[in-house]
C-alpha cells in the first residue's frame, strides 16, 4: 500500500547566493520573505501542509507560478528535507521532474540508458534489459549507438521520454506533462503514459493544464503562496479556480 | 515497462522534530559506498569528456609533468648542489604525489556543485559524488606513475621491499581524498568564496612543503616538518620509495591528520547533510 502523508509540512527556501543585503532592503516586509532564526533571508516555499494521499489517488497540484508545486514534488522525492512537520512516503518513488538531468551529451543513447539504470541502482543485467526496452520504444534505430549530442530535438525527447517511463514506480511524481515530438510518437507516448500512470499506486502531477487535470486526475490540491487553499475532487477545485480566475 | 518493485516496500520518512541526522548520514555513506560502480562509471565519463577529441588524453598530464621534472630537476639539482641521481628520484615522487594531492583538493571544492542538476532531481547518496571526485582524480593521477618508474630506472635507484609501505601511504591519501571531497564539496557549495582561498593555500603549500627541496636542507628546523600535513602525507609514499621507509613521526602525523580530516568531514556531514540540496 503506497501512501504519502504530510503533517504540518513546512519548507523554507534560503536565498544564499544573491546579494542578501540589497535583497533584504527591497523585499523584506512582503509576506513570504522573512528572516529565520539564524538570520538568513528565506522564502516560505511550503507552509503547514496537511494531507494524506492513498493508493489509487491521482492528484493534480494546481496553482500559479511560484505556488510551491515543484518544490512539493521535490520534497516528496526526498530531495529537500522539510524544516518543520513530518513527511512519510511509502513505496518506490519515481520522479520525472527534470528528465534531462544526468544525461551525458557525449555518450551514446545506450550508454545513457545504462547510466540512468546505475543512477536508479539497477544491476548490470537489469541495465541491459532497460536498454533493450528503451531502444524498442524510442525507435531511434542506428542512432541509439551514436552520441546524443548529435540528436535532433525530437530524437532527444523520444529518448528522454522512453528512459523516464521505462521503470514502473509505485509513487509517480511528474512535473508538467512532458510531451513533444512527432504525431506518430505522440499516439504511442500517450498509450505508454497511460500504462505508467495506471501501473502506479499513486500519481502526483504538477500542472497548469486543466484538461490534463480533468483527464488524468481524481483529486486536486490547489496551492497558493505555499499553502493549500483547496483540496478535493477535481471539478470542485477547478470550478473554484476558474471562477476566481 | 520494467517493474522496479522491491520485495519490501521502501518507506521514506522525515520528521523535523526528530531529524535522526546521525542515522541518515551513516545510511548515506553505506548506500553511497555500495554504489561505487556508479561513481566509477561517472569518474571515467568525466575523464573521457574532459579529454574528448584529444590524441594523448590524460597522458598530456604525464607529458607535462615529465617536462617539468626534467627542467626543475636539472635546475634545482644545480641550485642545491645535489647530484642529479640522488635528487631526481626525490623530485619525481614528490612532484607526482603533490600533483595528485593538489588536484584532488582543488577538485574537491566543486564535487557537489558540479552535480547540481542530479542532486535536485533524485536523492542520490552524497557519498557517491565524493567517491566520483576522488576516483576521477585517482585515475588521472595514476597516469603519472610510469614517470616514477622511468626516473628510478634512469637513475639506477632500486627501492627494497620497504617500498611496499607506500601502499598504506596511498590508502591514507585516498581516505583523505574522499573525506576532503565531502567536506570541501559541502563547504564550497555553501560559501562560494572558499574555492579561491583553497586554490591560494595549495599554491603556498607547494612551496612550504618539501617537494622541490629536501627536508634535511632545513637544518635545525627539520623537526617542525610534521606540523605540515602535506609533508606527512607525502612522506608516507616518498619515504618508502626513495628513502627506505619514512620517519615514524611522519607516519604518526599522517595517521593523525587523516583521522582529523575524517572526523571533521563526518561532523560536518552529519550536521548539514540535509541542507546540501539547498546549497548547490
């Protein structure tokens, strides 16, 4: 049984490498920026979130830019540790946040798949299996054994998509819907994505696209300024969101 | 699609009221070390990419060290009035080991910031990044080792069985390299001004450490040499290879410095590991 449970989850994002002094003058006083106990300028990225996402739920995180959607996904993935509250994630996590991260431009498609497998902690044999699976879906032909630096944009997307979707996680975390490429590929991508989503116990997707939300999700959490302003069935949350503009 | 279902369902739990920093840091090191294959693959990739399209590749470093060795060897043997046959083996080992140490330290400052994209995408043990950095520099440094052999043959310098003591010396340097990659990697991710400072310190250390000169030239000051950590580490390899075993005091100092480096890195890592993702 996969589950994501947040209790009083808060996360401050510190600003380290921009001129803190001038920034302080310009921005202090606005609501989300404040000083933490050790005198750093921080922005409250997430504030006192409470929810429980159980098996079978397909959750959309909606809200304006900077609401904290991607930060929340990264926190689920275990990248950021919360400063207050607790978070429990049970289940194998698969995060499709920045799928190009960790790709090596000078390596071939096959080498990149192997590398991704190693990043995910697979054994050599599993890496070979993964490479075959990805090669079949990405349909790059001979280009699979050519450095990906030479790939066209469409080919890169196909490889990235095939690699990202080749492992079935129990908890699927996605940032936006990364779909591009030629029409024939799109049709196959949709089918694969549906399988990936269907195979996961929990999906959480951060998106601006309400059509995506309506089609794929059965629950929506609306974030604004790092807090949950609405949480419930998709239609209820979206109707409210569209009404308030 | 491949199923990546583990036998037991993994659980990830963080509670800010009970951060369990020590347990998580130990887990990080344990998991990171068990994934040395990933670190090694990445280290080789780094080297391949750095020397992409170059004919000699990392052997350029061997060549440049060789040229430096010939030039400095001739000049300083004359300046110090030492016979070339005696001076050159000392310089060869010193220079090769110093290059390795200096490159490891300088590279350690970017061990985490250079993996920023990966750190923010998936929660990999940070130990993997430190291992990658240490392995990369270890492999590059190994390209210089033939120079030592060449100089020894040319000068007719044949170390006895005590040369095997250089192996623990190399191990000490490797332990320091991993600890430094973790410690300096974190420190320099948080404070971006540290890296240039480290660069300056290493440059100064090159002249303060007996690399070009021999400790015995110091006369009465020689007893103070173990205060220099670079001397102590250098001596654990140079002693066995050139002088028939290093002074016991240097060994003791090297072991103490290694313990200190590891303790410092461990303390810093346990306390601030969870902050690294915000720093890079």
